[in-house]
């Protein structure tokens, strides 16, 4: 059965009940996932429900300045049942990683109500209620509109979380998803307490020694393919150990690869200790890397996406680069992949 359309008043009604709401971050949580979850958790508390934000992956240190991040728990810390599963910034159980086990182990008779709020193009259709808006620059834009229209207080801390989600998902207003309304919302959030220079500095200009070292290793191992249209690098577990880094410290590397002149597709492969390889994709103008990521069980945006793929580094790298080159070839030949 297809999910019902979720209206803003209905969302407020559902979260106004005395219910426990599980809000999972998607795998590889970014600013939009974290910001939307923290803001919605605040709204839940104001409306009278009990929110619990959970993440299967560690919250990147770049977002540790956001109020409430330290209260985000791991799936192993979740005790008891919940009444509502609220998926934000994703529309598939496969995108919440290990948190999925919390959902699948619940008996059918105790199955929670599933609500999906997402600004990505529709993928797998799940849930009882769905609010999808691919025209929104970020899920935080959607939550911003909902909170204001329903008269839910946006505190300075919430304003900063929403501002962070909007700016990181638009590349600080540099990506094509930036529209006039994006600036209007950002200005309103600044009026409500968000600190634009502070957010930019914390997200983009504060790196640990481990992050800088692993970035150097990643750039040192740079490779190109398809006459320079594809740039990629790989970080193995040995690299992480030698640099004193973890997989979260590699996030900024792929953006440097995309900056290489002539590159359309940039990819970084990071070997995990789970037998998987984390793959992050970036593109410039032509390639929809969300479609490429979905070929490998992932997702994301047209210009930034990711996936975790089972297999060895060599196997995954060969499969992904082959698929990327194939799609670039289709685009050059006039194929519809944008």
C-alpha cells in the first residue's frame, strides 16, 4: 500500500500525542540529516511527544558545535519500544544502517507508525505517511517551513541547526539547488539566532591533525581515468591507522578531487573494518551521482552522494569506476543520466 500524503497540520497532530518517536540519522550523517533531526526533536518536545535521535554512524566532529549532538545515541543504547519511526532526509530503511535492526525486530503487532520526510527524488516507497519535496534545497528547509506554519518555537539553537542543514546541503549557497527562497529562509534563521560566520568556520575551517594528515594521504594517492573526467583516491585501514584517523576524517577529501580542472566525477573509497567500502561521490555539472550511488545501494543528491558496498577495495573500486565511466559515456553520447 502506498503511503498517504503527509500534510503539515497532520504531522503536528501525530507528534502532539503522548508517543515515543525514534528519529534515525541516515548512514554517513551530514549537516542536513543532523540539523533536521535536532530541530524536529525540539519540535516533538514542544508538542508533547518524546523524541530519541539515534545514529548507527558516529556524528562527524564538524557538527559537534550543534546543541544536542551529544544526546544522539547509538542503536545499542536504545531501550524499549517506540510508537513512531520518523525518517528524515532519507526514504529507505537501507539508508539508516544498523538502526534498521531496531525496526525489523519489532513484532508486527507492535509495528510503529512510519513517517517519511525527504527532499530527495523518490526512491523506495515505504511508510504510512510521506512528505516529499524534491524542489526543497534541504530537508531542513521543509522542517523550517513546517515549524513556522504550525507556530512551533524556533530557538536560537534550533535556528543554528536548521541553518547548518540548509547551508551544507547547498554548499554554502554554491550548488544549483540554491534558490531565492533558500536565502530568505537563511536570513530568517540568522534573525532567529543562527550565526553564519560561526557555522561556516566550524564546518569548513576547523580540522583535526588527523583530518589534515589523512587528506594529505588521500591526495597523494590520487588517480585519474576517462581522460581526466574521473578523479579518485582510496584510503585503506592501514592509512587510517598510520594517520591516527577514522573514516569520518576522510569526508573533505573528495571535494578537493572535484576541484581538479576537467573532472566531472570525483570518488573516494574508504576501507571499513566491517568488510565494506565506503564510497563518496561528487560531480560538477552533468552526472547525477545519486543515481550512480543507488546502483550500489546508496543515495544522496545529484552532485553529492554515497554508498557502503560489500567487497574488497579492489572489487568495489573496479565496479564503481566502470559504472561511472559508463554513465559519463552515455552522457557524452546524449543519454539521459542527468
